[in-house]
């Protein structure tokens, strides 16, 4: 099960990276988000999985796809100047980061200890529990997040409107 | 579970490796693609990789609820970032008629 969702996630992300057509890349991205939601379910966290589906696969990807269609730039434009060295260097950087990180995770004693200590599946996260923690300990943060969403909305309208 | 076994059967290491690979793919998308929308999607991918790692650590610490609350805040910030980022891309497209990040090196007119 874990392997299936991990493969959906990684192949979706890889498809996004390699796809030339931007709309198809966006749809690959949705597949990756669905895979991540599946991983969250396996992590005994259905609340986060539902949020992932609603916010990422729903809201953010619809926003991105709408903008892609509005801008009518479905294909990548021809490069102004080719930077072969920079491209190889960046590919090398990403690969080195991935390889180094995986090596670190596999060799880490602390991660191994945490993995064996928490091997038993904990009770699934419930919305009730999350709500209690959120409103008991993080009420101010919750309010600030609401204010920030409002500010972002006003900012987005102000940036896209031609003349207010 | 250790080594390959943990990766194949969903141990903590497996989730962390998935998160790392996801982050690397997102980074590659930001660095290799020139369309700003693709770079934006790469950033979203990197953010999601961080979320996977966060919730994986929470599960292996006995289902910590604090992490889900943090995830809620991260998602709120990501929504703000998506709205403002896409608005900026639309604004730039209006002025320059392009979404190529090489051609839009400056935000000024």
C-alpha cells in the first residue's frame, strides 16, 4: 500500500518535471497530490488527507490551471539564451541533494530509534482532537491566519486589477 | 525494520526518502524549467515534501496532534502564497507578454 502511494506521488512529480505541455504537467501535479493524500491516510491522519485533497487537489490546482488557461502559454517558450552549464549544474545539485539526504536518513541512528519506538500504529487523528489543540493552544495563530488570508486575497485582487 | 525493508513497507525511513525525492524533484523543476508557472508548481511540490516529513515524524512520535495543527497553518500560508504568486505572474504577463523567467528578470516596468 505504502509503495503504491509513494510511486503515484513520485511518478506524478516526475511527470510534472518532464512534461512539456503545462496543462498536462498541472494534471500530473494533481496525481502527485492525490498520492500524498494517500500517504497521509497511511500515516493514520485522515484529517490531513482530507485537507490535502480539498486545499491542494481542489483549490490550489484549480487556481493554477485557470491561470495557465488565462495566460494561454501552454508550451514553454524558446530559450532566450541556452545555459547548458547551469542546467547540468542544477541537475547535479538536485541529484546530490537527493542522494546525500537518502544516505543520511538511512545511516541515521536517531531515525532508526524513532522508527522502532513508534512502530505501533497510533489511534487515527480526529478532527475533534485537532480542534481542541488548535483552539486551546493556538487561538491567536488561528486568528492571524484568517487575517493573513484576507490580506492575501486583497493583495491578489489589487495586483491583478488593471485600474482600481 | 531497517534499511531497504523500511523503505518498502512504510517505515519512517520510507516516508522520509519519499519526502526527500519529492523535494529534489521540486527543486529540479524550479531550477530546470523556465516557465514561471512550472517553477511555481515546483515550489508547491517542495512545500508538500516538507509536510510529508512533518506528518511522518508526528505519526512515529505516537500521533502528535500538534503537528496536524501546524500542518493546518502551513496550508493556510500556502494558500496565501498561491494567490499572491499567481497574481504576480498574471501582472507580469500583462506588462511583458511572457511567463519566461529569463525574460522577466525585473519586476519594474
